[in-house]
């Protein structure tokens, strides 16, 4: 059987940090209020495009694998904050990296985009369509964030990371996955103003208003990630006791803790980045994976579980077997241009640029995120909660 081993990895984080204290300069909040409800203390704001972040992360991942860009056969770009709708974003990365013979495609399943892209690229390697691939998770959400809406503006940040997959006869890389979607709840997380349907609508295209039902999202996320993790472990013949590290989507610390509790994973085997990065949507899992490698948390042969959920409401969990190498073969010299403004300065510029006449949420209501014991949804009764 052919496998798709992860042989390269790299991230690109914007240098500008937006702290909870910075947010308190224009929102009715403070560090304690945000951190106690989400686990987040700060997040990054990008001074460059998503394409720029993705290209640097991709170059670093290729160097890590010692794979020349000219030999790359596929780029799968996971994101919901593309710089352009047409042409696709992956083609821009292909051009920037000089990967002239690589096929290029985008995947948008919101926060699960990187993991769905990982499934896509792995399947193409397993079936012999390509021999290698670059899989990217990237978001630059800050320019179209609904900044006055405290329900969402405290949660999200910008970032990018990428992995290289190469065909292997060894049982490495993605061993199995469980993908799903609670489409009946897709209205619970909607960005009005980001899409062609708003070109003639009441919300001006580009001036976004975010609908965010925190309580419902919490319930569906916990159920989806728990179900997916339990099923993929069973499908692959493993139990949670076999898992060396859980690298989950980092949307809210309470959600992570709830999922870990339900699948029986101790928190000392759960890797967290939420305090310093917040929710980077599609970039969250790959950035956390790279951080885990850099911090020595991924050992040779490790079994890694990666559950996630996103708008739609999509959900999934992926089980990965790591190879023997945990250090880069080479290092790229790709770098971002210098950042000359603070994160708060950039956010204030975004706010000045986008001031919709009408707003459904004034940012005065706290995100409703229930305590763990209060969660109840289909497939998760009160007793199991």
C-alpha cells in the first residue's frame, strides 16, 4: 500500500502581536474577561497578504524536506480568507515558489480547510496521481474582521503553515480520517459581506458583519470532534491510549478540554497554542503541529490525533503516524518584509476603512460558551456530558 509521509514542515507567523489589552482600547473588555472565556491572551495581525504568508511557509516546508520547488507536483491551499476568488490562491503560490509543474487547487471548509486539504493530497498520492504535494493552511482574517463585534473579534488571528507529503511504502503520514458536516447549523457562523452574493446586497461587499452563535457552535464542535476522533481511532485499530499527542483545532480552550475529556485524552498529551495565537482558522492545526515539532513534543514514530471543526459546520479528525525524522534537512532563507506598524495601528486602519451603516451585533454581548457540564446535543446526552 502506498502512503503519503510528512517529510517537510514550516510556518510563517506575522510579527505584529495584538494583545487583549490592545483590544480593550476599543472594546468593552479586558484580558481577564477574554482569557477566562476563551484561553486567548494574544493573536497575530498580518501586514502582508495571505499569499505572502503561504509562500514563505511553503518555501520553509520544501527546504525542510529538501525538495526543490521544480520537483513539486501538487499544491493544495486551505483557507477561507483568499486574497482573490479568481484566480485561485494556490496558483499564486505555485508562481512565487517557482513550482512550474505543480497542479494547484484551493480547499475552503473554513477552519478544517488544512485537514481537508491533507486528505485530498494524501488521496492523490495514494492513488498515484502525484508523487508529492505541498499542503498549506493559511488565514489573514484581520482585514475583514467585524472588529466592533466582541463576539468574534477577540477570537481570531492571522498565520500560515505548510507540510510536504511524499509517497512512501512505510505506514507513515495520514493513516485515516473521519470527515463530516452539520449543514443544518451552517447559519450559526456566517460572515455577511464576504462573497459574491453580497455584491448587490444590503451588506456591502467587503464590509463584513459576523453572525456567531457561540452556544450552538460549542455544542456542535464538541460532538463533531469527539465523534470523529472516536471513529477514526476505531477504524485504524487504535485507542486513545496509543495516541502520543493530540493537536486539535484551537478555537476555544473550553472546547479543547471538553473534547479531550470525552475521548479520554489527558491534557498533558494535548498540545496548546491558543493563548499566544488565538483561532487562526485553517492555519491553526498546521501551525500547532510545527510548534510541537520545534518544541520537541513530536517524537519519531509518534501517533498524532488532529481533530477540528469549522464554519459549515464542518468537522473532522485525522490520525497521523510520524516518521523517524523530526528535524529539518535544510533551512530556507525566505522571509517576510519588515513590519513598520503595530498590530493595533493596523486594526484601527481596518476599522476606519470599513464602517457599515447598519450592524446586527454591537459587540456588547459576551460570547455564550457554556460550562462543560452544560453541553448537550444529538449523540451526547446529559449523562455523557
